[in-house]
C-alpha cells in the first residue's frame, strides 16, 4: 500500500502537477483561450516525445518492410514451430524487434494519462475541482490569477462532453487514419492476423469515440490534436513519395508491393525480380553481419 | 492445423487494454460530479443542513428531521447538488438554490414547494434576503444576478449581468447589493432598480462572499488578496496578500476582519487600517469554510476536518490541540443557539460525507455526531 502511495505521489508531482501548471501557463499566454492552450500543449508534447515517436515510426516501417518476407516464410514452412523460428530469425537479421513499436508507446503512456488528468483538473467544471486545482498550482501569481480558465472553445464547453457527435466522429476518424498509416497491408498477413488487425483497427477508434461522448470535450480536443499531429508526422517521416492515400482509404485489402510484383506475369513486368527486394533496415543489418563474419574468418 | 501467430497485433491489443486499465485506475470517471457544500443555517427552532443533493429541516432543539427536500418519491426535482446556503424568507418560506439552476421556495413548516425559478445554469452561491423578507437576491453561473419578490416574480426589469459565473452569495447593505463574480469584479447594485452603482476590478476571479461592515466591503479573491473597499465608492482602502486564494467568507467583529485562506492560514486584520492584529495562524490545511466566533475564541475548520480554536486577543491556539473530525469539511461553521437560549451554544459542522458533528466550543469536545438522512 505504501509503495502504491509513493508511486501515486511521484506520478502526481513529477507528471500531473507540472503538466497542469504548464497548461495553465500556456492558457494564460494564449490570452486565456484554453482550447488553443490544449492544441499548443499537444504540439509541445509531441515535440518533446519526438525521439520516442520516431523510434516507434521506424519500428513500424521496418516491420512493414518485412511483411513480404514474412509471408514467404509462411508459405514455405508448414510447421508452426519452424515458421515461428524463421520469422524470429528474420526479425533478428533485419534488426527489428516485434515489440519495437510498443515500447516507445508505453513510455508515452504515463504522459498521456498525466495530460488527461491535468485537463480534467484545469477545466474545473465543478467548485470542488477548482478547489483541488488551487492546491496544485505553483506559488506564482501569474499562474494563480489565471484561473478559472475560459471553458468555451468553438461550440464546446471544454469541461463537458460535446453534445454534438462532431468530436466523437473527429476522434474516431483521425485515430482510424493514423492506425491505417502504421498498419501494413493485410494481404501480406495470414488471415488470422489480418482479422485481429482489422478488429483492433475498428475497435480502437470506436472505443475512443465512445469515450469522447462521456469525457470532457477538452480531452477530445487533445485526442484529435494528437492524432492529426501523428498523421502529419507519419506522412513526412514515411516521405510523401512512399505515401498512398488510396491505400489508407481502400477498404478491400490491397496486395503488398512485393507480392504484387511476384504475381505479375513476365509480360506485365519487364524486369521481374529474381529475389524479393530486401528492406533497407534488413539489408543494412545483413551487410553488417556479413562483414563481421568475414572479419572473423580472417 | 495450428496457425502461426504473428506478434504484430500485440501493440494495438495491448494499447486497448492499457487504455481501459489506465482510465479505470486513474479514477477517470468521465466528468467530475458535483458533491455540494451547502452550509448549515439556523433560524429560531429550525436548522437546515444539506448533504449532496438533499436538504434536511431539523428541529433546532433535538435535531430530529421535520422534513427533507426533495420529497421522497419525487423524481421530477433533481437538484444535482447543493452549494449555496439555504435562506429563510420571512416567517413562512425557505429558499434553496440548487446546482440544477433552480431556486426552490419551500413552505417553512412542511417543506412543500411554493414556487420555483429556473435560471438555466448552476446556482453555487446562496441567497440574500431583505430584512422585510419580501425580496431575494442571488447570482447564477450564467453570470446573472436576479431579484425576486416573495412570489418568485422578478423585481428588476432584467437581471443584472456580469461577464462570468457568480459563485458567491450577494450581500445586502441598506439599498445596495454587493455581488462578486468570477469576472474579477465586485459590483454595487441598487436594490430597487438593479442598476450598477460602481464596480471594482481585482486581479483574478472572486468566489468569496463579500461582507459589509463599518462603511467597508471586505472581500477575498483568487488573486490571494483580502481587500477592504469603500462602501459607497470603489476605492481600495487596504489589501492583504496571502500565499493562496481567499475563497471563504470573511468575518468582521469588533473592528477586526478574520479570513481563512487556501494557504492554510487565518488572517486577523484591523478593519480600519489593514494592519495585522497578530501573525497569521497556521491551521495546516486549506480553509474554505467561513470562520465562526464564540466569545473570545475564533473557530476555523480546515478542509481536512481539523477544528482550530484561536484566541482573538493573541492569535495563539486556544486549545492544546485541534479537534479532528476525520472527514473533509468545506461547509461553513454554524454556531447553534438552543431555542430560547436555554443551553450554551455549540458548533455545528456538516462534513462532505454527510455527518452533522456537534462540538462544544468550551473544551473543543465532540458532543454528538449524526448522519444526515441516516
């Protein structure tokens, strides 16, 4: 129990209280417009956590690049154990960790929760929450005189759930698009995996859209802002040339590039690849390993 | 045939689980629900005390429940929560401001509804009633201040408008109504017409009820300052700065203004000069409840439920140790007088959990504890 209290205290003092004060400060600097403050704060947080996001995007891209080869393994090996071994070997060779996407996400998770709590706290929808806020603001009159904050932003009372469905739709749609951008084409997966992926991709946006109907719209604004920033980051990280909006909004699974090439007839494809194209990350790791082996032989 | 399971879906699925767990663990109940902190009040043989969304009319002699509001079985009235102190209007009525934005006028004897007035937004402050009992003044979270007669009919041609919610109880002094608003201002309003006489702008919102005495208006604000303003013109006579907001109603007695702050200290200020009578008394916990005076001892209760007695002459603790109720207290203290003053007064405290605690102000000993509605 004491350990839990300690963790709670540390979480409060290291994350929630600084986040709360930062939000109030930004709100004051943006002339008391709390909606603008939430968007600015989201931008700042995305900038601060950019190294983690980049790692996550990199892992996702590497995983995506390996999909054609994973599919090959699945076709080649019928024994599940062997298939799993070969897949793991491929990951090792490609220098890709299957959990590479999730660790950066996990590290960001406490930040999201702290931000969520800070938004709830600062909105002070009830007298009790304002009283609570008074005990969490740093003793700086610039901050202390900033509250209560202006709750109105566009059509929303940021302290209350959005009575229209607009924010729920925006949250769900932006989250769905962001997920579609990071998820590889289902054509390169086995049917079970594709089915799980499809379910997750639908459930997550639906769940957050449902949350939006229950939670203060200030939080929904944060979710929309962070999703939109995520989409923009993803777009530029992948490179506009690599990007296909058509793939995002194509509901029927499209074949992955490598698979498409393999299925093409020689007439359709004048330069058929003799080997599946190696992804850049896997290729580099392969070369490094070969160099090391050669070094050892010498 | 067993299918190979790829680790790809893990992040998404795990994120869903983590989100649900985190939201549940973080106490993330969607929107914060109002609890209410209406203070107890007494008029002769009737004592009104509230817990959350329910008001209890108690016999002042034995604290037996005479009636409660809303009446059992009435689903049409949903006050949500009670923050504003109920008020007695004349000999026959009780006014109850509620968080659902409605002011209810009830029969004093039976609790039956006489009339109601809907402002459309939460009523956090209480009601000021004219001495004759023929007019009631109150503010709403919609920023308006209303004046109603004994039949619930508006007196002014239009409500007085402020720019932000009004969370405090107006104060009536002669023909002027003093109102504070979260728009940082103190307003002086003519009670007959609802016209503005003057306004004073503080550096932050004001949630504290103003007190008028000796030609001054004493008011605390979220800019952490306790001020004395002129009653007839908005000049600042003096101000005292604390380390956190003033939210509780100040108390003026014998030329001294007492005020508790959310910085956990009690300030005693000379009403005329603004000089500190004694160094601030450290209660240890934030003070939201208004203080009460019994003889020479000032009683304050912090939000943690510790009752402190302070010697008004020296500012020192009047008792060896504070009395700990062991429960959060946000409602003002009440000095309960026995009907006919046959018994010595006692302190009545209503906790957030709904316990009515009676404390002997002589030795700071608990007399009894009653669960409201229990």
